[in-house]
C-alpha cells in the first residue's frame, strides 16, 4: 500500500510503500476513495500539536469501501461505503465516555494523529467509529463532511438558540455550517482576512447575509460567534461585537494565544467556550441532517501524490471550500 508519510514534523510528506498491520477484531480495512484535507492536518504536519505518532499517515476526513472485516465486527459488510472521522477510538469506561462526552476521553486516539489516517490507498479503522455515508453524496463531496461538517455542526450547537451568528475564518467548515444555519433560519455574518473579496463572495454565495473583513463591524449586534481561524487575537474582536449573553465558540484544536482584553467586554454574561473533537452522536445526527438541507460541499480535487501542494494551498489561504485527495 502506498501512503503519504510524515516522517518528522515541519517536513514535507513523503510517498512510501507502507506495510499494513494485522486487523484487530473490532477493526475494518477500508480502500480509500477520497480524503479531505483539514487545517488540523496542517497543525499536525507543522508540529503545532504535541506528540503525533511518527512516522504517521495524516488525514481524518476519509471516505472509502470496506474490503476486510475483523472477527468481531457486526453491522458492516464487505463493499459498504463508510466514513472515518477524527475521533478514532475511546476507552468507553471513563466518566466522560459513560456520560456521553466521549470527545473528552483522556485515552482517546485520533485518526491521522495518533492513528494512521487516510492520505493513503487504504486505512484500518475501528468499526465502532465508522459511519455510513448518505447515498446522495459522491466520495469527493462527502469527504469534507467528516470533519469540517462534524466540527462545524458541534460548534453551531454550542451557540444555543442564537439567531445572528458571526463566523471568523470562512473555509471548509464555515461553508458547510452556513448552509445548515440558513436551513435553521439563522443569519450568518462572515468575517474574512482583510481584502479577501473572493472569500466574502464565497460566503454570500453559501448563504451568509453579510460578509466583510475582520476590521469591519457588522450591521447588527451578534448573538454568537464561531471562530474557525487559529488566530487567538480574534477572540477579543468577536467579544466586542456580541450582544449581552452572547457566546464566542472557538472551533479549532489549536489557536495562538488570546491577548488580554478589558473585563467589560466579557461582562454581562458573555462567554467563551471551546469545542473539542466530536462524539459519535454528532456524526450520526449530522449525517442524517446534511442531505435534508441539503448541504453542498465545494471541493478541489488533488491526486494523493499532491498532498503537499494541497496542504500548502490551505496554509496560504488560497482555497475556498475544501481540498480533497484522491488515491
């Protein structure tokens, strides 16, 4: 099997022939059809997340077909199309797992970080953390749903019943969750990098009611904000634009330090929360909802061997929508 391998953080991925390990009883082997490229992959490759498995095959927005079943796997069949997300395994016994908060399990393992992922021709995954893909999506269109969609969905839930929501960083997650918010009759106000007119037009096309750069003020006070960009300096900016009782949701796994800000900006029951990983319930419910909206993903296809190019384009902000690798 060929895969794009991270041998040391801060270095480009290298195409390698990889020896496949033996399946555990609860695992399946999946022939990868598509794997989307996520900003978290950048954080792993660039060394911004601690202690990745090395060498490592990145990638955690995987769509493929099962071609081998472990001895204890039930509910799946050979040839079935499934998706594999970031959360790849949890202990199932700790206080977080038994209370429906398995995304906080201290022993959790993560696809494309502590487990080999989908930048390859095949991947082995725990069947308990695999999900059927709606028939209305082809492989490439479905891949971004497995993280950009799932994390975006969890972020949107954290905004509660907020109607006017600001989104900072309009990329793969934002373009998906804007469509969901519009379906729920909410309003999205999109904030982009200064002078990024392409991203602003993209946001409006996806359903945002207003789009401007981070230095502009929206026409109304916002009831919530979601920050998908990894820039901590956006948190105080988002707070300033919130209505009383509003919440700022930090949706990334990594963010630069948040600068100090006046307490008055937090007062009046405003709040800052983070989103960590996802639960299987998130995946099930979002994948049922997506075809009803229906969510349409904007994708840019790359051959597997161009993984470094796709990562570079994401790093530079050249992408609208999601990059997807195809073996």
